C-alpha cells in the first residue's frame, strides 16, 4: 500500500488569490523550500500563469508562476513617500 505524500501536504498553497493586476507587488513561493519571498511585482500574464518582475533590478523572470505560487505582498507599508 502506497503511503501518502507528506511532503506535498506540507507545502500546500494558500488559497489562490483572484486575478492580480499588472504592477501589483507580490510574494512568490520558493520552489526549493516552500517559503515565501518578497521583492516582485506582476509584469503580465500568460496561459501558464503570471510573469514576474524582480524589483531589485527590473528583470522579468523567464518562467511563469501559477496562481498558487504567487500572493499579494502582505508586508505592512510604512506610509513613506518612496514606497
């Protein structure tokens, strides 16, 4: 009898957010360890998912991310003019 895949359960995604608009700051689930990382925004969409732009250098990542791998940036903004 096959055992359930506990690894898959450990990294189950949060509920996918409804469509995110271009320019929305997001966090991305890291494929290596399943943690969330900040510093991205939606650059566009394709049939495969979201295209993301890295905020640090403006580069668009070469692969699309599914809705389950992307969530709105949950960081509280400080309200400074440069954010």
